[in-house]
């Protein structure tokens, strides 16, 4: 008998499909990625729209809830059985990474073309609103993977997958303390890598609260 | 850096971080033992760590989303800066007109052509998604080809700095939404707009362009009083309609904050057609339904299908008949009400089939009211009762059909009648004790060929021929290959049939001489073949490179000049039979969907220009034929489990009028052929029989029983068999019996009842069963030792299952059915789901999971529902029957609904459930749609609706067979 994953059907309309698509993708079906991409994009834009509606300082609790909701809608982590959750954590973090990086690449490209966008970016940076450079992070993470693959996976799961320390620990089958240590070293290394590689030192992955 | 070195760096960094900041410097100096490079490495990391702050602490989704929000906010302010005079490409911005879900709209001057235009920038969701973008470009280019005075013209589709822009006609006026604002429009305006817009729809549909989002916000009225349809081709954009096919900013509308958020979705749902809500493939008729909603709103100022939530609105659209418009606006003519009602038919085959028909009816109404001849009404007239797909309604329909049948019978006894066929006039042509089915006539009408023995489709029977009226039946084939669909060659010298060898699944057409002789191969990869000329054939072919994608093609007998006519959209679907209309324009088709279920009959144009339309009632089409004048289609269809003949008029391009059932009664029909004079048809008429079987490691064993036995259930130990027994096939008394399989002794448990369904408690002490009496379904409980008479548990319920201490069942409401449970003593009746259900299946032995077919917003299928909290998990995308073994170790999923005779799939999956876990995750597509890979390793049984025994090798099932002979049925 084939092992069957135990994802709980979520309350939303399509997470079931996401699970199936994730499975197909992890088994090498590239068409699944094509189907997953718009789903992640939609979630991303839904989130962005809500930021635009609610953007006010001091709403970090609500922000956290929104992000959690977005992740939950993509993959209903909490309700999975442990054994298979681990697999899905890993796969979905990888997937979200891939799609967000692709998205960021496209946006960067677009900004490159439009004069307006570039100037807006500069205003933002000068004004202290540091925006993400996910593409540079992705490159740095690839370098980190050469050095210490587990640390890269910790970053992938925590940052891209939105997992907690405990969850990451369970996926990687290490103690939470180890994850904390990996996390702090990786963060320091990546930060140095990104700020070092960019002499202006301004582009970072810090987000405004 | 090598790995040891890195480990050293890592551990020193961690050790430093564990120390208070003040001690770190000293610690590093000591720990690095003068290795300057090491020390520098750790120190820079330490510095980075201290600086990093919130770096990476917010999840990537948030970072990316905030980046978008941030850019958009700036973009918004920058676009406001598109002041008069600013030039984009060759357009000079004049003014910002509005923004909404579909983007931002500007008024601009085309500098080159010196005309005013509207520029619409699409939202990022579209711009960022390459697939959505290319789809948009395709659609918009198609729409830009539309040139009609009542369609807002799209001039160009361009890209500006990576941002797609639509350049379109600039309009001055307001949307219909703004015109209506809760009030009915003046009647003459309604007619003007209605005629213009139906004409515009007709033009678009003729070019194959469907709008998909017709609603007042997309309809525009110019200051000069002309109506325009906006945004053709845009509704299909994006990953889902709810996020993108939203309120569209009309060119002259200023930004409207209320046009965002949930209200959008509600607004959109209100105008959706039933097929849109069911997420079925759409054709142009979806626009006609939405247009009907708009007409209704123009006529009354109100929406026909209202509700608090999109779910409630969807339910209304699917199941409710709207308040007659004349009740809301007594000044309306009855004819308008009829027109609106015909637009709002839920079954699209009963709706207007073309926008031009609506236009014609509205124009006629306009002419008549201009000349004062329109009949105005204040009396209550009702909208045409829209056919509901609701199962309860189907039951009502059957009852009505039954009543009609008896009324016809009474009529016949009483005097003149108008029924199409009369059982008393049937002339029996064959007299076999098994079955003769699938008749086909020779072109001179003097010979009939047919299939004898067993099931016709891919059956094990043989091909026969008979000279009419009383020649001897002669067997023509003798081999053991599966075969079906015999037809005569044009000269009547041979019979062609489809032969299938299952060893390698090859579909071939063979011929055999009518005077007897060896069969000869006519064409490989050809099935369901018939002649449409001396040398030209129409047949089904499996598409090259696919496993089973079968469509209809035509070619010469030597396969020259082959041309495809119709292939079903689904790559596993198969179109098996085809009949060309005598006027040679249309082909009637019988097909299976991707889940190997027979579909409704279909008519497609012979030139293959479109996929045509479905015809006949909701049900499974088995065979069809044309009348000689091509005016009528005769359809052999299984509706609600009963196979009869129907007919429907064909009006060139679309069916006319409702399908009409023409044969009735306890006998059923299988296959038909219409005589060349059109005055009679030949069909197989007979009865379906059912036999019971058990299966164990040694194989299948027939259970010999008197009468018609159905619905077998095996005891948990596999030693006793429960079943329903009808003494004869025409009796509707169904008793519950139990048989001891070892001794062969049978005992009645419940007698003299019309039992519809039942379940046995796990300890076999009690049975629960459903009886239909006095127009109501009632659930009773009885002791198997017959110590007391059956006791009524609940009224208005059926499809009952035991769970510990309780009964689960389908609660039958007047308008909807629900999944419910009740204590065995009849107390504590509760619904498990608020959502209505279609069918109800088994319950897990621990009482944790119940199963039901239902729709949750856009998610349709058969679900397991957690009894405790209503959480659900989809098992099949369509109807399947789910049950558990008594020990709870296996779940059995049969790919058929519980009482549907329509499905040909005879398959039950047996899925092992890991210890201690109530239910599994299954392929997301549903077991019935899952790929072979997803199903790999899952055991299956080649029978539908098996009853589980003590282990997966032991089960019971019923096998139904048809026993019938050919009859000639005169037509009136």
C-alpha cells in the first residue's frame, strides 16, 4: 500500500489542491509549478492589498496575523501529521522561495525599464524605507549552502516557509537550540555577505515595521 | 573555507554570542589564539549579527507583499502625477477617469490619430503573471476584432514599461449600474437597451467571443442614449474570477472605494449563470443567463437572486425560481416576464440558445407595445419553472412523470389521446430468453441487425441479422472478442461492427456478410462506424499518441480524406457513437466523460466548427437516432436510473422545446433505430435483472435467489448476507432478507414494505431501513430477531447508516437535503452540516466521519465530514459511494453513486487506514479523477457498490443484467 499523506482538508477553497500540486511538484512535475505560481501570486497580492488598506504604524499584531493567514492558506501546516508535515514544510518553503525569487526578478527587471520606478526606489531608500532584495539573498543563500547546507535550509524554512524554530527543528530532526544557533550564524553570515557585496550597504532585507 | 575551519568559526561565533557584549572582545582575543584571519572572520560576523536587527525576521511573504504594497502606493501617487500633457508612448494624458479592480483608467489623446481614447492599465496581478498576461493579450486581441456600435471598441493592446495597457474607445455617460440604482428603468428604455445589447452579444458570440461577466457595471449608457458593452474578453483573466473579474471602472467613473473587497465578489456572483457557479465549461449561453439577470434588474430595480452571502446567492441561482417580475412591477407586460424567464432557465438547453432570439422577442414586444397590442398584466403569472438539479426536485419530477404516465393511461382508456407511443401497439420482433439489443436497420428497412446476449457495450454477445418481419434470426459472429454496434453497409450485403480485443485495447471495425462467412477487417482504429455515403464513413477514432482520447471523424473507406469532427475536451473522454442527420448538417453523439461516465447526448455540426450542444434530459445517453426529416432527435437515455426513450425537436443550431419522454413503465428500453418512413422505431424493450454474488479468495459465487435481489450487505464475519428482494421486477414491494451462506437458508426480516435502502447494526441485532409511504420517506428501526414490530425513528429521511448508538441519514427538506443524525430512539435530531447535500454515504465505525456528496462554494464532490466539527475532506470530485469495513481498517470507495445505473465504471477502491487514524488524505483531484500514478498501490475491486466483508478479498456485490427483445414501436 502506498503511503498516503495526511493533510487535513482546510477550510478554504483550494488548499487541498495546493497539497496535491506540491506533491506533484516534489515528484518532479514541472506543470505543477505553473499551476502553483498563480496561487502564490494571488496570496501575495491579497496580502499586499490588505497592507495597502490597513497600512498604519503599530499594527504589527495584525500584520503577523495576516502573514500567518497567508501561509495557512497556502499550506495548512498545523493540521498535518508530523511525519508528512516535515516533507511538506520542506517542499513548500522551497516552492515559496522559488516563486518569490522569480517574482522579485521580474519586478527588478521592470523597475530597470521604468525611470519612475527607479527614482521611487531611491526616494524610498533615502527615506529609510529599506526594501527587499530577495534576488541577492537567494544568491547569497546558494553560497551559504556550499559552506553549510543545514544553515541554508534553516533560512529557507524560517524565512521563506514561515516556520517557527520548533517546527524547523522537527523538520530537520535537530534540537530547537541547534536551529537557533544555525539561524543566528546564518543571519550574520548572510547579512555580511549582502552588505559586503553591496558597497552602498543600504539594500538589506530589513523591512519597515 | 574548508568545513573544519567553518565549524570553528561557527562555534566561536556562538560562544561569543552567548557571552555578555562586554566580554565578547576579550573572549575572542583569547579563543582565537592569535589566528588573525580566524578572529577577523568571527568578528565581522559578530558585527553583522549585532547590526542585522530585524533582517530576515519577517517571513518572505510579508517582505514581498509589503514591497508590492509600497510600490503600489507610490505608483498610485505617481500616476496622479500623470498631469495633462504628459506623454506615454503616443498618447497624451488628459485626465484620470477612475480606478477599480481591473486597473486604472485615463482619458488621453492619441497624438498620431488625433482622437480621444481611454487608457486602461491592468492591475499587477495580471501584469506580474506571465500566463495571465499572455491569456489577456490573446483575449483582448480577439475582442479588439469586434466592431459593433454597442460594444466598446478596443483599439489596441500595448505594453508600457512592462505594464499592459488597453487603448479603447472613450465613452461619455454612465454605467447601467448607476442608471438603475434600485429603480426600474422606464419600459421603453429597457427595450432599447435590451435590443441593442442582445444584438451586440449576438455579434460577439458569432465570432466565438464570450463575455462571461455581463452585469450592469460592465454595461454603459452614453449621454446620447446608446448602450455599450464593456470589457469583452477581460473576464477570463487571472487565477480566479473572484480576485480579478471584479467591478470594472468605467471610463467616466471616478474612483469608488466601495468597489473593493467582498462586495465585489457578491456583485459578481449575483449575475453568474448556474453553470458558471458549478465551474462547468462555459459557452455563449452563460452570457444569456447573466443578461436575463440584467433584464430582470432593469425591469424591477431588484436582483432576481438575492442573499446575504455569495453562498446564499449561489444557492438561489442554482435552486430558486425568482419572484415573478410582474409581482414587483405590475406594469410590465407578461411577454417580458416570459422572455426574462426564458433567459433565466437554469438548464442552459432550455434557455434561449442565441442572443438573436432574445433580440427578436424584444423587438416583437417593442413593435406590439408601440401599436398598443402588448398584453399588460397584473395577475400572478409565474416564471417558467426552472429545472433544478436538486435531487429532491428530480424525485418530484419522477413522481410527476409517473403521474403523467398514469394520466395518459387514463386518457387512452377514456378516448382520444396524443401520446407518442402506446405499449399496446408494440410489435415483438425477436424472442430470446436473454437479450437482443442495439438494433440497426438496412437502408431498405427490410433487415435488422442486432446484438444478442449480455451487455451490449463491449459485451460478450454476438452479432445477429434478421429479415423483417418474421425471418429467422441468424448468428453472424462466433469469436470471443468483445464487440458492439452492428450496422449495415449501404448495399445491405454486409454488417459492420466494432470489435475490441482487450489484450491490447485495439478498436477495430470488422465486417461480416449477412449470408454468413468469415469476418474481415475493414478499418483499424475505428469504432462505432456507420456509412454516410457509398464510400464515406463516420466513426470514432482514438487520437494518435493518446491512450483513450476518442473522437468523431469522417473519411473514405480507405481512410483517405480523413477529417475530424469532434473530440471531447477531456483527454480521457471518449465519443463512442455518432449519427449523421439526414440533412447531413449535424451529428448526434454519445460520449463518455473522462471518468468513463456516459454523458447527455450531444449534437455537433458536421463541419466540426464547434463542439455543439448537449441535448435531451439530464441523464446518461446510450443511443440516439434522427427522424428522416432531421426535425426530431430520438434519444435512449437513462434518467434517474431508469432507461427510456425520449425525443426532442432540433431547430437547426439548437434544440427546441423540452425533451419529452415517449416510453414509460416498468419495462426499459435499450438501443433504437428509426424506420426510414419515420412512422415507427425499433427498440429493445425488456427488464433489468439483478443477481447477487459473493467473492472470496476462491473467486466469485452466485447466490441463487427467487425474484429480483438487490443491495447486498455482508455481515462483518462474512457468514451472512442481507439483501432486498422483490418478488418480481414489476413489484415495488422490496423486503429485507438475510441468508446464512453456509446452509443456504434465507429468512425474511422485514416484509410487505417498499424498502428503499437499509443498514445493519454492527452486532446485527438491529436493522434501520427507509420506506417511502404517503409521499414521504421514513426511517424505521427493527430487531433482526423480529421480537417487535418495526419502530418509526424519523420522518423525512433516507439513505440511513448505523454508527454507535445513532443513525446517520439524509434529511429530506422541501428545498434542500441535509446530512443529519438522530439517536436510535428518535431523539436528538441534529444536522451535521449546514450546507445542503446531494447523496449521503457510509459512516466510519467509530462514528467520527460521515460522507456526503455536496458543494461547498466552488468545491464540489463527495466529502468525508468530521462529525465533531464539520471539517471536511474531499474524496471524489464527482459522485462516489464511501463506506468502511466493520473493523474500520479499510475504506471502500465505489466510483458510482449509490443508486445510479448510469455509470459504467465498475470499480471500488479499497484503501487501508493506518492504525489510530480516522481518515486519509487522498489525491487532491479526487479518487475518481486521480492519475494512475496517484492510484498506484491502491487495491481495487472491479465491481461497483461492493459490500465489505472481514477482509478486502471477501465481499458481496450485485450484478444487474438486461433481458429484452426487439419491438417495433409505432410513432404518433
